[in-house]
């Protein structure tokens, strides 16, 4: 961005610049544009795309020389006080990917690796945003990855760029996003993680609109006689073809193909030595007259030929004119294909016009066929510009603003949001609303950030209905709503009931929604109530949300337990989850990760195991900023039967598809969502469920001392147990002792001197086990393993607990948790004894 807030971009594989003209139209400055074919790059020059001539780079992107030219231009703009490239656009060649290309040779996989060149440049340039546009199959197509192996392009993009970017890939038919033709393409958008708290890639995609018919787009164009060039529009002209072919299409009605003609001489053919040889009808859309009342067809590169796909005008015996194609592809009328204005071109003699078109028409038509519709990139550019025009505050700045404007006062907060004097973005306004919520702690109202909702969006269910009903049972300030709008933009009517127990939240939500564009298909019903007690009068297609996580007192929880299957919990999220399962066909809900394994939720897991769990997203501790709780999101088809479950770790950047019954296997005390062949192999070697566990909760700093006395017992803490579990180690400043008379009053004392129990550090992924020793007592950082049977662990067995093999197994057994790592009544199950090493 420049000092005056003008945004900048770089365009790779830019062809004639039709798509990225949308960025110019939106006020962006082009730092550099790269295209291999000079005649196409010249079109960009005709349209004054770059401020400096050196920004037009006609070279092979794979060479160091070309890359050096791009970085020279970046440096030039840095000297003009451009702090960072805002957007990098890459539309690499799609040979080998398109369904129209039936022969995918090995060299095409190498060519597809031009995508990797783009990825490397994104890594080096570090733009705020990046965009890939390509064919529908783009993300699944093979390319040569940086390590030399052939991988799906989508995998390479995520592997190489997800450290620094939040990435979304969507397959869109551009006819519903502002273009005037049916063109199904993949659009990938990446947003720098530095911005991900404030904006999601999902929010940058173009807005859904109803498609326009061909009649609406070009129905008012002047009719053209054979070979005519419109006198008022040089580009309203078409390339003629042999006169004898005209009868092939002359009698066709809309939607009919020349191959449908009853007279074989009117069917496409060639004459060889006086013999009529019919053309083969490989594609049904060749020689086919288009329909006024349908959306314009996808425009291909050979749109000058009758024999190409979908090229015949609905009424006239010709292909579409250049101007008609431009309108279909939303290319602005002032776009220049030739270095002359339209007035200059119209003023030429007929002879000169025909000569010029003969020279230029194929270039123009091919460029149109390969282009991204201008309107698509224009909308994305506007969305980026609107975001960048706003202010986005860190928490420190937000807290300062709250103090300066006294926003703890509800009325002042409403006035502030309504007037938005600082031009804050929606995320910052929502964050202010969160931090000023006086009931935040009581209601456990920690709102979901855009990054997490962006990941949830990728797995939301599709509905093949004209009308759907959605419930957001704890809406807060509505962070989910823009994503719901975007996901279900194609459904005719979307009814959303939003509920919150806090009336102030609901008032703030309504103000925030006034700052957004609510699609016309969305109808929102606001309900202030306690969701858990409210009787909903409908069944929902989807319940989605992030309910409060808070443990209620037993007396308070009683009112929610009547309909609950799980009677062992007082945690509000579980009440929300069960209610959602009762009233909805599909549930998407964020929950604590503890749901996977703690005894408190055993009956909840049993309930869920009978449903179809389509996905489990694991956020670890990254779900809520400043909140030390691990979270997951469950995607549950309440009417389906268990099948496959996608397990996705956002922190580990790992996605695997598991059999649901495999990860919810009742042979284990809880769900093992990352279970694999390695885990199973180790499991076969171990006898499980051999110990009970004791953990002290009484020994604290207040009843211990650091100086050893004759009347003291040493307190063993986790770090005192050596890495291999073979000795107790001394740590100055860490070691503590407890007087024997105080220790005798504690529960842990009963294990002092008991050589039949074992010690293991708590809260660690470096388990190690040692035999209990004389004159020591453990605090809560060490668990006591108590054999259930009369067994004695051999030295080999105790050493095994410290091996890399067992530690890796243990991580899987604990679902890679980071917070709930206590050795408790369920997790102690996995302290298995090697079958060949057990004495007893």
C-alpha cells in the first residue's frame, strides 16, 4: 500500500490483462505484470496498466532473470513508499487440467508446475493477499512439487503457504457472481495470517447474483449482415466462414445443432473427390444455435469458428461478434485491444477496418477465451479495497478506545457502533462489543474468530432445498452470520433464528448487522431467551454455533438436566449440544476438546457415536485468543449412520479420513481420533488397563519448604524424575520438602515407602515410569500408578515407557492434547505393559 492508501498488485500469466483490468478499474496500481507472449502484453500497454514501462515483463517466469525484473519493480515502488505488495494474482496455463484436454501428457504435469513458480514468488514477495484462478479441476490436478514428487496442486498450495496464509478454495460458476456466461472455475484466495483476525478469504469472494440471459446481455446489439462491421462499433464484427457452410446453420432453431438437419447436405461434412463425408459429432455443442432465454455459454479460445463450442448466434448466421463476447465476459467498453480509441477505429475506411480485423481478430478472440471475466476480479478488488480502507485495531488499541470513549456504557457503545467515528472494520467493532460485555465472564461469552469460522466454512453441509432453517443458539455479536450468508447464498430462502440470553448483545448485534450487506434471500429472526429452556416450534436443517463453556453449580444445572441424556455433567456446552441434536438434522458446534476423553462426557460420546460424525476439526489452543482451553468442532449428521469421519488438525496441519467406528472403538476408554496403523501395532504388544491412579491435590508451596530438615520428607515433582525414569535428580531452587507430621495428614502419605507402586510425571508427552522409593512423597505433578493385579514391572518394561516409540504412541493415545494431559482414571488405561515383559 502506498502512503496515500492506494493499493498495489502484481499479475502473473496475465495474458491480455482482461481479468486484472478489474483491479485497475478498482483503483489499484500495477507494480509488475508478466506474460510470455508479447502481442498479449501489448494489449495491457494499450490500457495503461502499469505506471512504468519496466513493469511490463515479457519473459519466462521460470528464469532467474524474469524474477529479478519483478523484484526490481517491487524495489522501485518501495522507493515510492509502497510498504508491501497488497495482492499477487496468478492465472497459470491450464493445459493438462481442462476437461476439454483429453490427453494429459507427462510434460503437462511439468507445465502445471508453473503453479509452483507462483507459490515460490508468493513466499518471497509476501503479499497481503494472493489469488489463483483456474479450471474447476485445478486443486486436484497433479504438479511437480518442490520436493520433486507429483502432488495435487491444492496440497502443494496448502503445504507451502499455510504457515503464513489462511487459504480458501471455491469452485464457482461465474454466471452467478457477476459474469454473463456459464464458466465454472476454481478461485483460491489467501489472506496473510497477520490479517486473519480481521478478514477471512471467504469474505473477499464476489457476491452471488442471479444469472442474466443471453437476451438480457446482447439482445439489443445491432444486427449484422454477412461480413458487416458495425459502423458505430468497430468491435461489433465477426469472422466469416466459407459461404457453403451457411446452409448448415441457416434453418436451425434455438438449441438445435447442424447435425440435427434431416438433409445430409446441410449437416457438417467435407467433400472428397465428389464424395460427401460426414463430420464426426464429437461434441454436441458444435454448430449449435444458442438460446436467447439461457445464460451465455462458456467462451472458448476458438470462438471465431462454427465448429468450436457454443459459437452460433441465436438468430443470425454467424458467430458472436467481438463486442458481444466482451459483454458476455464483462469486459468494459473502454477496454482497448488496439492502440487506437473506438472513435479512431470507427473512422477508418471499410477496407482498413477489414485489414485490421484480419490482423488482430484471432489475438483478440483467443485472449477473450482465456480471460477471467473482468467483473469477477473487480468485485474481489473492491472487497479487498473496502477492507483495507477501514481501520483494524489490536486488542491494546481496542482497550484504549474503550477507555477513551467510555464504551463500558451501553448507550455510548451503541452510539459508537452506529456512527463508527474511527472507521473501524466489523471485526474490530465486534471485538469492542465483546470486551465491553460486562456479563462476558458470567456467560462464558468468548466469541469465535474469523480464522476458525473460515475453517468451519469449508465443511458446512450443502442442502438441495429452496428453503432452509438455521439456528444460531448463542449468537453473541454474530461472527458466524457472514459466513452463513456466503455458504447458502444460492438457496432461495434462508431463515435464521439467532438466540442470545443477553439482551444487550442482541441490540449490539442488530447495530453490527446494519453495517453489513445482508443478502435478500436471508431472513433473520431475533430471539432473546435462554436457549436451553426455550421451546422451539420448528425443526432445523442446521444448528451452528459456539455455545458458552462454563460449569454450573449443581443446583443451577438441575433445570437443564430434565431432557439430558448425560446426567454427569454441569457444563453448559454439553446441554447446548444435546438440545441441538434433538431439534436439528445437522449440527456444527464448537466444544472443548475434553469432550473426546474425559469421564464426565462418556454418555455424550456414546450418544454421538450413534450419529454420523462427518468431521472433527481440532484447533488445539488456537481457538480463542487468550483463553487457555483446547477446542474442537463437530460436524454431525443427526439422521445419518456412522461412516467416514474427516479428522483435521489445524495446529498439526494434518487431515485424515477415518472410519468413525474405528476412532470411537469401545475397546478403548474414549475416542482416539488420530489412531493409525502404528498405534494399532503398539496396542497389540501391550496389555492395557493394568493400573489405577492417584494424584495429590493437597501438597502446595504453602505447606512445603526448600531446606531439608531431619523431620522432613522429600517432595518428588515431575522434573525430579530423570528423562529415562532411572533416577531422582536434584534441582537447586526447585526441590522442596514437607515436614513428616504434616505429610502424615495427607492422602499421598499412604504411598510413602510402598515399593509396589510406580511414579510417572503428570502433564507431559515424555512419559517415564520409576519404582517408588523410600522417604519420598509426590505432589500433583507426579501420578502414582497402582497395579490392579499382582504385577511387578521389569527394568525393560520401565525403560520402554521412556522410548521414542512409546512416547509417539502416547501422543496419539492422548489425541495430541496440550491442556488435558493429566494422568487420570481414563488415560491411565494406556500405561500398557509389554506382554513379553510382565512378571506376575
